[in-house]
């Protein structure tokens, strides 16, 4: 399977999987209460990101909330969590998903750091898209990158968004002698607020070799 086809399949799976995935109900946090923040992420509290060459590693799922660590960059605050990337000599694919709650979704800002916690690059906001109901970013790691930071994006926190979501339902129907499948469709509108808090899911996968 080629890389392009594999990425297309993975994107489709993310889109379909996002249809049924929802975070715990959280009230959108649009202002961070006064608290002690740091100018740079604390990599000593990083969560290990599992990786398996056969893609059997489970994704890491956690909630960024008011008690999470805080960044203060020139008076602009955000909440964050850090993940330690697998130490490999070759690149892998890392997927970050921000899952919706009833009325809010974390607006993710994704930053890559070196082994000392120095910033190497930040993903463009345009790299984060809705796939199904989840905000999703997929990136290819570089050998010098050791930490991934998922932080709230204060530039968009507080903005409202409306998403129309379609679903296809499948039902087996029997006439007695014959079984057949009936497909029905439905649409719903979700109104959400971009927030500092929310549930994220981060996973690592190998890049398949070209066939």
C-alpha cells in the first residue's frame, strides 16, 4: 500500500470514527483563572506516547482542564499537555484529535520541541481540520523532535462554530424469505464554542513502506 493511499484510508477511518466519539460533557472554558504559569512547557511532566511497529499501541486520551499546566507567553495564557515522542531514527505519523463535548471543543495549538524543550516548529492553524466531529491534525515527525505539546489556542478561544453533521444508519430487514439492508440518512447541527479545555487523543503509527 502506498503512503498516499494509506493516509487516505487513515483519514477516512478518522472521519468515520469521529462520528461516534464524544468527550465527557465539559462547560467551555474561555478564560483562565489567575494561576502560576510558565513561559515554556515543562517537559519533565510529559506523557509517554506509545508506539508499536505493528500499530498495536493504544492512543493516549486525556482531558486538558483548568487544573492543567499553563503557559504565559507575553501575558497571553493557554493550557497545555506534553507528550514524549518515541526516540526513533526514522519518522512516524502522529495524529492529534480534539474531541467535542456537548457545547465546546478545545482549539488545539500543536508545537514540536527538541530534547531540551526548545521550540522547533509549530503547526499552521490550517493543518487542523474537522474529520467527522473531531478537530484532527496529522504530522510526520522529524528525528530531532522529542516532545509534542498540545495547547489551547487563545487566538480563537471564545469563538463560536456551527457544524452540520451527517450520519448514515444501516439496518437489516427481513421479508421472511429474503434479508436486505436498508440505509437511511440524517443530519444534525452542533453549535460549539472553541475553548481552553477539552479532551484530546494522541496516537503514533508507522509510515508504511511503498509497495
